[in-house]
């Protein structure tokens, strides 16, 4: 029995969670605690301080060619800093935490003034003696910059449970963190909350009672043992399939070792033979192991701890021979001929580069007689930035057995969540809800999402309201309700729903942006601006908020304020093409075409597949009189997205200026073929037809433009001129008199000239 009375008192690690300060474990289990402290799990997270920073944090730099950004690491006044410089856009962030053991790599985190944790874009990789490189999913021209917030779900697998009030760790309550954070995966992630165990030891309870007060994984059934590892290490894919779904009603930090993992989370995969059967990703060790014949024929007895003792570091002497002994416990007789090497792992579980983290090599846990070593050399990283989203059936992966309730409802939800198989999922979820009548509001909100995205807005609104009544604290349902009502044009109730969502999740910038949009559409531009200003003041590091504020200010004519906000948005996230397009559009409007051109060309360099960027650049070029180059960008935009009716119209204007009248007419007709109620296209087509002598159709087009926009003075002018020329002076007189009321002096003068020409008073 240990000398438990020597254990000090310590604050609980999580409110009402039964967790204690991890250092208490060493009071009785000193040798194990010391050995475990050297493992990758124990070193998975920590605070960067002057006395514990890794060598790479002493200084260094990295030039990222794709984004044309220079990253520098240095120390200022005892604080480690990461600077990003891209032309005049400079951002500095303190490096506050590391995550990752440093065996393969180590990434870094910065804490913002609003309490968010931001994953930094630079990672230290140990391969080839160590080097800086972009973090996974950042190695592209268009990357997240300093905007990727660390979510509760992400932290679940990289650290111990933080001190968050019980019940506050909902899946969607993603990013606000307490000041004090754990320092790595501690003993309690595998053994469960330690308070009862510490109390039993301190009070001198009988050894059997003390042992029963904590989870010992060795005494669990093999499936429960392995699930302790699977809670973090089971990932079917890094893609947004979704690979996993937290059960509704469970909070992120609510899993306890020893409970069935399926009671906490369900795992999903691509459908078989959909082209993903041999995917190899960084967090795929158990997924690959479970494909192995060794695992399948073990009857469940082969678990992670069959080979891996979680207490000592895996790289310590004797590890390779230990792995070989495990293999030889089943494969004592080796089929000849066979190499004399006893390093079974090196041949049958070779190291490979995962597709989603190509700067490292890791062991492929798919055990095979003659494995494919994979491509030689570095790969092109595959992630959501450069890989089309999966569209196909999503299948349940783990656990194998579910009740009909779970199978029907959650399998349907998995089809909908990231729109992989949304039509089939919506049908399935509607039938499952009718069959099982679930209490949880999330199922109704998920179905509402599917209907809203399919423009079945009345049905979506009804389902969102049902979800809100069942879960009055669930902000996603109120958010979805606001979006659906806004799409219906019901702005006042939309604003009310979004207000409620924002009160529940004030950190969610998407809600603020949507609320501001609804307010602006309702004519409350100043209220929209006030909402965005308040949000940007609370979260000054959000490029999105500054961008939206700049756009709102531009709409009300505050060009100075708009320029300040948009420049700040670009500074904060120079990697976002849409933000650069907004700034460029404003600069072009203000006459700064040279700088506007620079911003447009950077936006297109970052994302040449952005139809919006090409279209906006074309518009600015046209306004500057560069019709040939404008035509090229309009054509590029339509090649990427043929449905842009305004771009068809603008291309028609450019073609008209370049003397291609037939091409112009073709583009104006194309614009109206997509959006018939487009007055400018009717007017432009009418003008082009009139110039070609097609007076009757031209007249109809001008009439359509006026029907849609009664104060379209230019259309009144053209129609009046046509009618007068056709000896219909009374009808023409009415339209010319309307045109004479135009605020544009050129239109007014043309109308008065026409009236004099035709003898009208």
C-alpha cells in the first residue's frame, strides 16, 4: 500500500468531473509517472516559456513560395513570436503553446485577446535533421493563415480535459478556452477521473476498494481496452465525410474510459469501392490495423496494447525486438525462404507518407505479407483545400452493431452533414423521425438543413422551429431558422432568430455576418454596421468581420471607413482571395487603379478558379476602359461558372465596345436566359437590337426593363425615342417626360433634346 497520506491537496481539473491535478498520480506511482512523462502522449501539449522552448523556437525563417509569404520566428522581450510578411501585410502572433510530441513534428498555437486558440501556419518537422514547413492543410497559396480556431473536438485528441464547467462543452461551443490548460494527455485519459481513487488512498481504504475506484484497462474486456486508444486514434478519414458524429446529448469531454465508445461517438466511412479503400492518412493506425488479417483472425484479442505499452516511450531501446516477439508469438514457424532479419515491422508494416501530412513518414499499421511501400519521395498533400468533396454513400464503420433507432437516425444524419449523399439522407431521416419520434432537437435541425439547402423553405422553417422548441439552448437551430426565414424574405423574424442564436453563441462570427446581412437588406444599414463594429471590437483578429464591415461601409458610401476595414482584413489574412477582391473593387472605385490591379492579380494568383475574382476584375478593367482585357476575364469567369448572369451582361457590353454586336446580343440573351427579371440586360439587349434595326423587339425589351424597374430613366429615354421615331409621339412623350426627371443630367438633357426634336412641349 502506498504512503497515501503524503499526497497534497490540489484543485480539481474539471468542474464536477472528478478529475484531479495529474501530478498527484506520481505520489504513489512514481516510476510509472516518470516513465510515462517521456511518452509522446504526455508531451502532446504544453505552454511555451523561455526556459522550455525547443531549439527551433530560438529563431529561424521559412519562405512559402505558394503564398509568397515569409515566416520568421524570433524572441522579443522574453516572448516567442511568429511573424508573417507578404508585401506590406505584416502580422505577428505570440507562440503560446505547442502541440504534437516532436517525434515527427510539432505545431504551435497562439491565444487571441478574445480567448480563442489559433493554430499557427508553421510547423517544425524532424525529418532530415529538422526543418520548418507549412502545417498540414496550409501548404497552398490559399490557406487559413492565422484564422483556424482550435475546437473542443480538436483539443480532445491533443490534450487532457480542460477546466470547463460541466455541460458547457457542447460540440458546437467550439473555441473559447479557460486561462489554465492541461499540459498533455495525462493518466486520467486512460484510467478515468482520479478523485475517488486519490481520496480512497488518502483515507487508507482497503486495497481492493482503492483499486476499484479507478479504471485499470488491463481488467477490461479487449474491446473496451482498445476503445480507450480508439477514442483519439480512430479516424476513418481526415476529410469532412463526416468521419465521426458525437451522439446527441453527449458533450465533447464526457467520454470516460471503460464505457462503450459507441455510446459516445459513432464513426463513418466512404462506401466500399468508391475509390477510397486504400487511403492512408496520418491518424489512421487503428483503421489500417483493423483491415489486417492478423487483427481479423485474432477474434478481438489483438489490441493496440498487444504491441504498445502506453507507459514507456515507444522509441526506447528494445522496442523493435519487443514488437518482433509479439509477432513471433503467433508466427513461430516462418515460411521459407525468409530473410534472417527479426525486424518484422520494417518489412510487414513499412513507414509511408500519409496523404494529409506529407512532411513525415509513419508506420502503416495495415499488416501484410508483401505490402506496397507507397510512392517514393514527397507527395502532394491532399485535404479539403485541393480535393473535391466526397459525393456518395456514407456507411457506418464503428461500432458494428447499433439499435434500429441509432442506425436509422444517425446513418441518415451522416449522409446530410457534409452533403455527401443529401437527397437519400433527407428521405431516410424523414422516415426515421416519423418512425422513432426522437426527443433530441438536433435530428429535426439536421433535416431542416437539408430542406433549406434544397430551397424547401417552408418545410425547413417548420422543422427548425420544432428543433428550437426541443432545445432552446441550441444555437445551430436558431441560426438555421434565421437563414431560412431570410431566404423567404421574412426579415424581421429572421433577425429575431439570429439575435437569439447570437445570444447563445456570441463567439460565432457567421451569425454576426448573417444578422448584419439581414439588417442591411431590411434597410437598417447603420444597425448592421453597429453589429459588425461591436463584433470586430470583441474579436479584432477576425479578418472576416473586418471584411464584412468594410463591405457594409462601402454600401452606405463611407469609402474611407470601408478602405480602413478592408485593408485590415487583407493584412490579417492576405491568403483570402475574396477579401482582396473587395479591397481591389473599392480601390478601383476610388480611382486607385494601379493598386486595385495589384490586389486583383494577387486574388487570381491565389485562386485562379475563382469566377467571382475574374468577374470583379473584368468589371474594374471595363470601368477603366481596358475592354480587351476585361473581355478575357469575363470569359474566364463564365468558363468557371456559366450561371453568372451579370457577367454575361458585362461581357456583352465589352463585346459591344469592341465592335462585336452579334456577340454582345448573344451574351445579353444568355443573361436573360438565366435571370429573366434582369432590367439592365433587357435594356442593353434593346439598345443593341435597336442599333441593328430590330425595332419591334427592342421596344419590347425596353418595356420589360421599365416593367421590372419603373424608374429606369435610360430605358424610358430609349423607348420614347423609338416611339416618336415610329410616329407614336403621344406614347413617346410620356416616356421622354419621365426620362427628363432623371437625376443624371446627361439623360435629362437627351430627353429634352428629343422632345424639342419631335416638337413636344
